[in-house]
């Protein structure tokens, strides 16, 4: 009997508010340590928290985006535990009455199949600070800038069975929260962090003992951490051992994981209602106003791209997953007058450059207008597809617009029929032996040999000859 994996996720999403969830301190990233932690964040005597209304609205927006039940009355609790970077000695969170109830997210896998992942709930809470170990010898530094940063924690049901499904869900969630504007999605800055719960069982058996691998901040690391934990649990059970319920940490540099602590249950945290905060009340009018303000969601964008632009499902799925990518695509397609070519360039040359430099499309040196202009020049025959990559590279380096680069570098395609005919005649005259062999060969061999003559023509024109015209002229001349 084979092993079955059961996976659930807890996802911490940092909400895009200018100030913290219970204070007026800034949430801006990159400030000097401890420069953005006020007396409220540190729970100094005599201070009282005040709920950030925008954090409430962002949580509701997320709930509406996944079709969840919005709880019109939600309550904050104190979750008690000691950690050096938790200045209060407790975390203000939600347990019994979270703001977002049950919902669901549909994911699409590489084979085109779909799966629905149920959301158990999503609750509001504050982030802790950060322990710094690298720059201190034998000591730990504490940076409280993150303390009090607003989060929603999204808790799924254990509906995923493979690492591929978990990563597909994580990507879909990233697309959702960035599309509705409640999170910037920058995982390198901790804006989204994934805790992965994994257990294995024989098919048909009850759920096995789960472990939680915490604070994964990339899709690649998530996939590797899950694969590693599945293998560890199966090996352990097949050797007659037992899986311990524990919290684990994954090291992406070495692709290893280790146990951090025994996994706590809810009663270990001694939750109780926060005496400093009143229940949050949301009216039906508030909910409907937020529903009306939601932008186009990724699934709707994908359907529109396939319907209105004729994109294949695969292209539409990738482009629609990012609002920045979607906006760039629509602008490039408008300038190019060809949506499919715009998509091809974005998913090909553009994506390769972005990945190599580890930047998002919002920081691309090549604007949507310039990509559209480049595609226009391919379509009108000014440059060949091969030369276009050279122009794209120069544009990426900041050397001007495609038209400026083409003019300055003399990259215009040679399309003059008379000039090209002279070049082809010269090639045939200079390669009489190859011409004779070509004419004596059968059709199959001729197809292989034809590339030699095309190569000679391109060499003679420094790659600037119009390929279609060259092919037509060579075919005509070689058949004479």
C-alpha cells in the first residue's frame, strides 16, 4: 500500500498599511533597527492599543476575494508565550471569532487540472520583532521595528497532497493578495511567509502526526522543504519509528531541516480575550462597499486574456497571476498591435532577464511602450527576430528606444529585392560545387543542405537580410 501525503498551510500576509495594527508607528521597510517601535508596540505601562481601520478593511477584502464568510463581529485575544523579540510577552491575535470565516481557492496544476483548497479561516494579528544573530558575537540583537506590523494569518484545511499543489496554492494566494492591493508580496522582505504542515499515512488510514516547517519565504524553498519532510517521515515510519509533532526549520542553502521545538497546541498558549480592545463590528453596508471596490481578480483576468486576446491558457495563467505583469502586458499589446507576440516576448526574453537579475517586471529597464515598439519593427519588417534580440539587449542596457538603437546601429533589415538578388547570385556563383550537389540530391537531403546557402546569405548581409525574401530567392535560383 502506497504512502499518501497530507499538507496544510498557514500563511502570514503582511498588510499594506502605512502604520501598525495597534499604533501609529511606521511599517516602512529598511529603517534603522528599533527606530520604528513606539511605546504601544512595546506594551509600556499606561499605553492602550487602537485598531487600525485599514487593516480591518484589508482583511475583509481578502475574505471577499475568496468568497469567504465575513464575520461581522470579531474579537481579539492574547496569545501568551515568551520569546525575546515579543516585547509584550503575548501576541494580540484572534482565535474564537476571527474576522474571515470559511472560503476556498481554486488552483490550476501544470497538467491543466484544477483542485479546490478550502480555507478554514483568516485572522488578524500583530507581528513580532526580529532576533539578529549574524553581527553579534555570543549575543543576540533584537530589532522591534516589525513588532506590531499588521498581518492576516490564512489557515487552510489539509487539502493538498503534493508539493506541486502546495506551491500552486501559494502562488495563487500571492496573486490574489497583490491583485487586491492588500500586500506588496515581496517575500524577500517577509511580506509573505509560509508555515507548512506535513503528515503521511497509508491510503485510507486516519491522519498521521504532522510537523510544521516554519517561515518559508520562497516557492522554491517550499517545494524543497516539503519533499525533504515527506521523505524523512516515510523513511522514519518504514524503519519502525514514530513521527513527533514538532516545529522544524528549513535551511535553503544546504537543503536541510532540523527540529526547533515540540509543537504546541492552542491550550499551551493560554488564550484569553484582550481586555484593552473592544470587539470589531462590521456592518453589511461596509462589506458591500468593500466588495464594490475590489479590482479585477486573477481568474477573471485570465479568462479575459484568453477571450479577448486569444492567449493560450498557459500564457494567460502566468501573465494574469501578477497585476504588474498583467498591466505591462496590456500596455505592450496595445503598442505592438499584437497580443500573442507581446506575450511571447514577455514569457521568453523578458522573463529570462528578470529572473537572471532577480527583479520584478515593475523594475524592468524596458518599458511596455518600448517592447511594443520593438514588436512593431519585427512585424513591419524593419528588423528580423534575431536582430530584435540584439535591440532588446541594447534597450535593456538603457541605450535608448528600439527605433533610436536601430537607426544608430544601422540594424535595419535588408529587404530590397534587387540588392538581395545580387547577393544570392553571388553566393550561387561562388559555391558552384555545393549548388551541383544540391541539385543532384533528393528532396530530403536538399532540405538539410538548404541551410548552408541561407547561412551564407546571412553572413554576407551581417544578419540583416530579410529571411523570408532570402528563402524565396534561394529556392527560385537553386531550382533554375
